[in-house]
C-alpha cells in the first residue's frame, strides 16, 4: 500500500531551521517563520523531513488519491527556498510584482528573501489560505 511521504511530524521547526547550513538561508527561514505565522495565525509544524507547514487540510482527488497537506508552507532547501502557494490566476497576478523568482506547479522558488517584496509575499500567503478555505471548506 502506498504511504504518503509528506505527513505532519512532531519534529522541532526551530531545530530544523537551526540546522540549515547556509547562514543567509537560516536567517531567511527564521524571518519566513515570523511572516507565515503572522499572516496565517497557525503554529508552524514540520511536514516530512523538510517542509514547514501552517494549518492543514484533507484533500481527495477524483482518482481516489487522498491525504493531508499543509495549507501553506515553505522549505529552505540547499539550492533555493521553496514557497508552497495555491495555483491560479490570482497567484500569477501577484507574482508579476513579487521580485526575483521561478515557479513550478505549486512551488515558487526564491534565492533569498531580499529578492522579493514582503508585502506581496504576505498577499500570496493570504491568497493561499483563502483558496484552501474556499475549495476545502471542511478543512
């Protein structure tokens, strides 16, 4: 049976961030912790070994695949910082003014926090929280 790799764990968010090798990424990870906590109102939790998530929701796809995921989150990875936001037109409009970044399907990648507009970051976080609430009202 398939087991989800991304599950909420009891690991310490602070210890995880303290073990980030690169000093600038570690500093950015702590600043992101403050920003995400402020905007979401949720306590940070580790999801799997490397994602810091805020809140949670249960999803179920038409294929029958289902599981739990953080409403929004980030990960200070070696290459770049991954930001997990909801997809959609509103995200794309906000990203036009975000600053230096690249995108994937659900991820936005930045090198460092100084490259982006923190007000737009907060708007992206809020937009994702609103998106999850609208699409998963039982969350």
